[in-house]
C-alpha cells in the first residue's frame, strides 16, 4: 500500500510548528512567478528540519545543495522515507509524463502486473 508521504510530512510539520509564528524571507521567483522563500520557526529553518527528519528530499536543482548534509544525516539514521524505499518525486513525474501508469513508476513496480 502506498505511503502518504505528503500527509505525513504536513502533519509532522504542523505539530512541530505548534501555532508558533513562522517567518519567511523571500529568496527568488520560480518560472511561474511563485515566490520561493526560506521559512523558519524559533530560528529553525523549516526546510532543513523537514529534510533532516526524513520527510522530504533536498532537491539540489533548486536548493543548490543547501540541505545535502541534512539529507545525509536522515539517510544514515534511517529517518522518515529513508526507513523504506521510494522513488524521487522528480523521477516519478518524469515517468508519468512519459506516459507510464503510476504503478509502473513506483519503487515496487516489479510487483505490479
């Protein structure tokens, strides 16, 4: 059964923030005009916390590797998604765009007919 990574991450982040004020500093605009920002709570970078906790992956294309160390820590410790197997979201989306069905793009595609 697929793991609901997004819901798990959102719930954990909500619990971590726990109604404390979040501060965001704009960094850039993406290709669609959306603001990319670094957000923190209590002086803790939320992206770093999410990556270090194993809830999300560092995407060097956008972070320039800012969270690579946090990701290595999560991987070594087997936290979050690193406790099991997964397909990187950007690779999954490429697979789907190429016309494959979801089951064929997952990490356990070999068990699907």
